[in-house]
C-alpha cells in the first residue's frame, strides 16, 4: 500500500536529516507514511485527515513538527539499518520517540489542536467521570445484582448470600 501524497503535514525539504545523501531512498513514501501514522494515532480523538484550511497556524505547525520528526526518524533508521547490527540509529530513534510522545499528548488532551473536529467516543447521554460507571440497561444484569447484593449495608451484616438465594 502506497503512502498518501495529498494533504501531507510535512514536506521532503523539511526533514531533519542534515546533509546526508539519502537520494536512494523513497523519501516521499516516508513523508506520506508519517502523515498516515499521525492520522491513525490522532484519529481516536479528532476527525482525520485534518482539513489544513480549517486548522489554526499553531495546530498546523504542531502537526508539521511531529510529521518531520517521525518521517526523519523512520528514514534514518531505514537508511542505517544495514550497517547497524544490534541497535537502531540513535538519532532516528529519538526523533520517533519524540513524535510518539507528542502524539500521546494530543490523544490524552494535553495538547489541543484548535480548528480540528473532535470525536465524541461515548454514546449519547453518557457522561464520563472518574468514578466507576455502570452503563448497562439490561434488566437482568449480573453486575447490578452483584452491587445490589454486596454494596448495600443492610445485606452485609453477617454471612452474605447471593441475591435471590434466600427469601428476605
């Protein structure tokens, strides 16, 4: 499967490879692959691919920075893999690690992308919070039976029997 070539978050001229001669590698494939990777990771929080015209400048620059780091890192690790026996290119690995850390911050909501359309992963009417939620409308739920039996203080005095086993 070929990497995409439209609406890329980076450009081959922006890669962080210095003066290395990497002309034998398919550089556009790495740049397109970085944009695809960003979309696959951030797609859990935002609608992707991003409409670059709708994003504000800071969002575009964040995506560009991450795409540059990821594409450069994977390109360097690929270029130097034949000559490295036991470990990956350290600079390339650091670039990929940086890109992944930034993507995790976006997914966790620490970095916001103004102008991007967020995705609501919850069903209508469901509000997430820090406490345990029982979102089960099944009338014969074993989870609700458990909580009815073991969470109510008047049933927990002495020996606890499963709900319905003995008459009340």
